[in-house]
């Protein structure tokens, strides 16, 4: 209980600090949403000042910050400059598809990385091990936007196997075919996400597995004649859980940030595309709303990772207290 309360306090303080830094950084950026209006001869300075007064931009900076924080505590992220809609509604209408895509990709990355990493360590210096290392190098070096464009050009334009963009080709929403069409649209973007993540994590799992295989208890297990499958289940997997859980917890904020390029290429109306469009139009309320959600996901991921580690290893609680 004490650990849980400390984590809640940690989340609150860190969100307060990060929100202040983000708020000041956003307002220190050159120009503003109204810069385009200032270049329009049909809009007077009085009209621009009136708009700034409506949105509270005429107040001192710290007054704006505390008013914004107070609104966030009431789950009010303000009004979008560009659309005039509530930021909360804009985000909620788009966050679902981004989280779904990244969750599916994370599951595949986890399963493939654990399999490739452990098998590569067990068969060190074999053809399989060398192939995994080469694949990891290509995965790490390949830019996601370039791979996405290659897949679209080959599978969508040339072969016409997959749709080029969007989420649906069948309207209205009805029957199982609508869901199958939805899944078919997600194949290429999720493949790009998995391809970019599995290489690095598999090498990390391989490195951890090699360290475990050099341990004394593995040596004694092999000397007792325990087969490789049992060693895999009883000794390698349990010792891999803590570092992998930590990495997965830290990867939660990447669900939004890592989707910006892919959602723009595949024209998927998710959080990544919303963030890109808001940054281009300097829609500060939407940008700040997404930053706050990303911050919360980062801290929440850390807390979830700690709680899972606590379940896996009760001694972890003593180290944290």
C-alpha cells in the first residue's frame, strides 16, 4: 500500500513538472495559430485580439497555465483552435485505433522477440543465430516510413493485394465482412510496426539469454541431464520476465509518438495523425492535450511494470520501499 501511494504521488508530481515545461516550451515557439490570420488583410487587429481574449490568450502566461491545469483536473482540455470542438472529444474519437494498432503490434513484437532471442541464444553461432542477427540489423536500420512506402508501392499499387490507405472500403458498418475489411486495412501498418520493433528487442532477449545460460544454475541443470526444453521453461523464461516487462512498460508512450509517420502515410485518423495536423496548424490546446496523455501513459507504464514485477518477484517490493 505504501508503495502504491508513493507511486501515485510520483505520478502527480512528475505530471505537474512535465506539464509546466511543456506549456512553457509550446508558448515559447515562434508564431502562433493566429499568425495566418495576421497575414490576412481582411482580418483586423481588433478581431485577432478579440479571438485571443475568447481563448484566454490575453492573460499572463502563468495565469493561463494554472487555469489550464485546473481545467485538466476536471478532464477539460479546452477547445481546439482549428475545429472549434472540445479537445477531449477530438482525442477520444481517435485514440482507440492508435491504441488498438499498437497493442496488436506489441503482442506480436513480444512473442516473436522472445522466440527469436531465446532460440538464437540456445543455437549461438549457428545459421539461425546469424540469420536473426542480420534480420535485427536490417530491422534497426530500416526507416519505418521508407518500409511503409515500399510496401504500399508493391503490395497496394503493383499487386493490389492491400488497400492503399484508410480503414474501411465497405460502408455502412454491417456484418463480419466489415470487420474483415477493417482488419485487412491494418495488415500493412501493423507489419511495419512489428518489423521495426522485433529486431532490437530480439537482440536484447538474446543478450539476456546468453547471460542466463552462463549462470551456475544452468551449468548444474545441464550436468544433471535436464533437457533443453525444461531449461527453457524453468530457468530461462522466468528470469527474462523482469527486464522484458520493464521494457514493455516503457514502450507504452511510444504508442502515440511512434504512430505519427505511419498514420500520416496510411491516412489513418488516429492520435498520431491528429498530433501531426495540430503541430502543423499550431493548435496548442490539442498539442498540449496529447502531450499530457503521453506523459500519463509514460508514468502509468512505469507503475504497471513495477506492479507486475512485484507480482513476479515479491522481493521487488522490499527493494522499492
